C-alpha cells in the first residue's frame, strides 16, 4: 500500500511540475513576443539591410531570433560592466537568484553603461529584458528539475530515456498525462491523445461530428450537459507537434514506421473518380501512424513494468499482423545520428490534424 501511495505522490508532484513549467514557458514566449514587438522598429532602423516580407513565417522567425539574441548579448554586456565596476569597491553585485543587488542596480542610471548599445539604451529597457531573462532562467531550472524527478519512474529508466528523439521534457509530459492503470488496451492511449480515427473516417478533431455529450457541474452546483471533445488537446499537440517532429529530425528508429506507411499510401492506386491525397494529408497520416506505433510499444513496456495484464494491439488481435508493428527503439538503423532531446518550437505549431 505504501508503495502505491509513494508512486501516486511522485506522479502528482511530476504532474504539477510539468503543468507549471509549460505555463512558465507560455508566459516566457508571450513576454518574448511583446519584447520583440517593442524593439522591432529600433532593430530595423539600426539594420537597414534587413528586409522582412510581411507574412513570411521563416523571415519573421529569423528576425525574432535575431532581435532576442542581440538583446541578450547587450543585456549581458551591460550587466558584466556593472558587476565589474561594482565589485572593485564592494563584495557582491549579484544576488543568489542571479540578479543585480539593490545597490548595484543604482548604477543603471549611468549613461556610460549603455554606450555603444543598439537596442537597450535606457534603464526601463534593461528592466524589461531582465524580466524575460529571469523567466527563461526559471523555465530552464524547472525543466532540469523534471529531468531529475524522472529517474524515480521505471518506465523512464527502462524505456523512455533510451528512445531517440524523446527527451526528458517529452518524457515528463507522457508520464504526467497518461495513466497506465486506466489504459487497459493500447487503443485507450491512442484515443486519449486524439490520434484515433473517428467513425466518419477522419482523424479525430474538434469537428461537430466528433463531439460527445458530457455532464458537468455549473457555477450554481447544478448538473449540465455540453458538447465536448474526446481527447486531451495539450497531449495531442505535444505528441504530434513535438514528439513526431523530434522523431523525424533525430533519425529515430520510429521514422521507419513513418517512411513505410507514407510509401504505402503514396503507392496505392487512386480510386476512379477521386482526387489523390495531398502531400500534407499523407504526411499527417504518416506521423499519426508513427506515434501510434510508439504508443503501442510504450503501452506494452509500461504495463509490463507495473505488473499489469498486457493486451494485444488491434492489429495483432483482430488483423493478425504480429510483432512486426513494434518500433524496435534499441535497434537503430545504420547511419543514424545520435541526437537526443525534444524539438519544441518557439512559435505555436500548425494544427497537427
């Protein structure tokens, strides 16, 4: 009983940490967007050779990264100069949280520290960037703490840490959001993150036809019914928008499932009277299949480690497809590049459906 309580406590702590860090990340991205918007005109005036075509996402992303990069560099130079001057006469200029001490901050009013800077030319601008830097630092520490917590979970030690393309951040999301004790079948996990196919043959989404009635208690304490989705949207975004991208970019063996399925779809003859599927449609079908294969492997290993019954997948039980559907994460392809970690873009990913 104590082992169960301890497991539940660790899961609760991890879940809180994961939800907290992604709220911090969301705040940090919002802060970054506002800061870039604030310094955009100033940056473009100082760099007349930079031309950005309106609506070009790649150019906007590059500009975003350039502005933030220059702001961080100027922030560092100003801080280093203050620390250098202050420590000649005093003992400490930096607090334990990494910020300037109250006395050292008084030097921010001196124009000499902003000489030669392009963007940060005033104390208020320094303070604005400082708030972003501190939020970023908090986010990084929180992710590091999650990495330390994961070693308490057998599924991470015995499986997830060896999955190329699934870094600690993504592993934290998986362990925090899935409840393997409720997932009696692989299809439960597949449906929970919204990569199953609805009865109309389309990938699961927020379409009116895919909504179901769910009861809830309103603010007056009365039971009500509303139309609701059937999956966890945050988990779906992370699985299809982050983990799938990481599998494709890192040379993960799970890419074999993506490539094979994509080839099969592209090789199928187009039924008479129908339009061929677009490349984007095929790509989305293939990444859903790739994540599905990963979830089947995850389900089997996780249930086994928890001492729970392991049910066969639908393909094995109903279609007789056998074990060739496994991803074989410990058998990399020749020439695979060892790039561990998550790919988490600064900007919101496109709708993964």
